[in-house]
C-alpha cells in the first residue's frame, strides 16, 4: 500500500471528530441529567433503607437465656457426655482420676514397616 496524502488524513480525522462535537450537550441538558441522577440516588437510598429495616425485622432476637445457661454449665464443669452408641466418653468422676481406656479401634493395623523392593 502506498502513503496516504496528508490532506486526506486530515480530512478523515476531521470527519471523525465533527459528529461528536455536534452532539455535545448544552448546559441545560447537563443540569437536567445531574438532577435526574440526584433523584435516582435519593430513591436508591430510600429503597435500601426500607430493605434494611425489613431484614432487621426478620432476624430473630438472640436467645440470651440459653447462651447464659450453657456458659454457666461449662463454668460449673458439668460436661455432657459425647460419643456414639458403641462408645461414650464421660468426664472423670473425681479430680485427678484417670479416664477410662479408649475403646479398641476398628481401623486396620498400621502398615508394615518393611521397605519396598
């Protein structure tokens, strides 16, 4: 391809720029858009506040009494037994007493320590 003559390049650039200059907004249009944007922001803030109020109404109040009872139970040292139907783990009856031996494991024994060949 050959070179484009300078005057053709300038004319092409001018033709590309002119439509954007002709479509420039006037001060009145800019102010109208700003006012519309302000109305939209106010409407959005109002709707958001209403939704937050609904969320607060739908959230249950925390049951402080139940939490306090659990805290008192833990502080008193009464630990509930934990376990399955096959085994249970209980807190020692007296301080310093040994806990019962754990139930035998049902897992396979540890793998052999023989080196690989």
